[in-house]
C-alpha cells in the first residue's frame, strides 16, 4: 500500500500499540525499526488495520503521503539522532511528532531548530502506559497550531474518552506539551509515594494483612479517593505469588526506580521558585530506596523506637485515609501551581481547566477529583492555589486533625512518611500568616549584608550587627 497516512519510528511496545490504535480507527501506518523481530511482530498485527514495516529510512519515508506525518516513539537520548536520520528525506512542511518522554527544554530547542529549517514539529506527552497506547491514552501535544491541525482528527480518535469527550487538546507552543507531561509525572510520583506510605503505616502499625489492604483500598476507590492509582493498588494487594502463595507485593524488592521526569519537575520548580514539597519528597524517597545495602546496615545499628500501637484500628484506617486524600490533593495543588508559573515564564498560555479535563481519563493520574479541579479552574482561571477552592478548602480543613494524628503516630513509631509529612508542612506553611523567614533574613544580613525589609515601614535596611 502506498501513501500511508502516518509513519511510526520505533516499534517497541508503545510505538507498536499506538500504531495499532491508529489502524483500528482507520488510519494507515508505516512503521520503521532497525530490529527485524520488531518489524515482524508489527506486521503480524495487520488484521488491526493497514500496517506495514520498513527497515530502511528512504523506503519508509517514501511510503508516506504528503505532507508526511511521522511519529517518533524512541528513548529520549536518541531523538536527535532519529530526527537527523529522517531530515535528508523530508520536504518543507513535513511534520515530525515526538511522543516520547523528552525533557521539555530539549523540545523547545528542537521546535526552534526545525521550524527554522521549514519543518513542522509537535512535542507531545502521552500517558497511559502500554495498555493506554493501545486502548486510548491521554495526549498532550504542543507545537505550532498548524502542525496540530494536521493530526487533530487522528489524535481525537485514538485518545481516551470521558463522557464522549477525547482526552486530548492543543496545549501550547514549542515545549508546552512535554512540560505538562513532566508535571503530570511529578504529580504521579507524589501520589504513588503517599500511597506507599499509607500502606506502610497500616501494615507496620495497624498490622494490616494484604487482604485487609485490598478491602480498604477497594472501599476508598469507591469514594473520594476514586482513581486509577488507588484502583491498581487494591488489585496489587489481591495478587498472590504462584510459587509461594504469599502476597506478591511482599516479595518485591524495596528499590523504586525512576526515569527522571519527577526529578525534572523538582528541578524546574526550584528554577521557577514554586514550592513542590510533596513531589520533592517523593523523588528523594525513590533515591534513598536505592541505598538498600546502607539501609540494611543502619537497621542493625539503630533499633526501632519500640512503640506498640494500642489504639482503635478502625479509626487508624480512617485517619490514614484522610491523610492520604490530603497529600494527594497537595500533589495536585503543587503541580497546577507549577504549571501556572511556567505558563507565565515560558509564554505557554496554559488552560489549566483544559489540562484537568484531559487528565480525567487515559492517564496514570486520572481521578474523580479532576472533574472538581476542572470546575475550579474553569470558574477562576487565575486561582492562586487549588487548596483555596471549594470543595477542596472544606475537605482539607475537615481532614487536618486526622492528618496530624497520622504524622505524629508515624514519628512515634519511627516510620518514614516523607510525602505525607512534607504535604502537611506545605499546607501549614501556606496557611501561616507569618513564617520564621524573618530570622533567616536577619542572619543573611548579619553575615553577608544582604539587607532586609521591615514590617513597620517601607524601604530596605541593613544593620551593623556586631558591636
């Protein structure tokens, strides 16, 4: 078949599944990969639609209709190489679409370079994993508006749907799409870590079994914590190891890996001066989990505090539920605050209500509360912080006593809860009319003559502190 509507560079699981998704919606796809086994597997799925695989770039590019629309789903480190291999065979007006997890700064650079050379370029975040790529992901495309118009019908067709609405929309210029996906992943880090801490507390303090945890998370998923991550957590607790009959989760090594998007979120938040306590704590929790040998050695040196829980177990579960909801809400609040700052800094003109709408389905952080987030930013696009909007303001106020009890309990028992406690610190700092930064600034003026401002009169002051 000549004149394939899309090209797909990279026929790994994500690329192949997304191509099959396109084909199942009536779009023909030519695939390119250097690995013969991947090309063979790709063509074996021809029954899903018009698919063909190619092993050399000139033939692959020549098989595409014009203007060419080529999707790249390759590791972030080889995107430039992949683009370089394609450019000699492209014409002005052809469109390259990076759907990988590229750093938004790299996407900014590529967007400028490719537009200067006459090409169209889309940098798009995609969330939903392997199954989402096949069945319907959330898609966050950024780039030239004219470029998005070339792919809009196809992306709307293959995206996840919520109430019939596709979970895709034009995000903004240049690196906006990959920026929003980066923040999505940062929020994801924060929520996952908070869930892990809730599990750890309920198990180690409350003595909860895997069956107890499955029941609790299933119940929570049917109420205010309804989300994909809570759902799959409940399912994880129900899975038994075939060989031993033990809960499989307890046999998994306690080292959490990462691909870098959470770290990028924290780094960019520091650059923009936006507090992201929950996300930062989650990144650091993954880092320290990798120091397993040191942790094992330290556990032999430093004993547990020796506390024994003698409280109401049912009340403990409810307190942990409240603390988890509060931390999840803080993760979303920090992520949306960061996107608002980035929108102004980078000229993205982000529609926060629209982003919340996209995230309602297909993506990893999809959750029922995103509909309320969408409504909050829809009613007040310049909302300073999600915590100030109803129903979140009332929800977190009602839960803060339980939240504090959980943190105090964890401290007494020597159980690390970095995301839950950092979230509470974020909330307490945000609601504090006065912080001890006055002393910090006095110290800076003392040793560095950095000056300070006063509460009782305007101007900038310096004191000779040493007599």
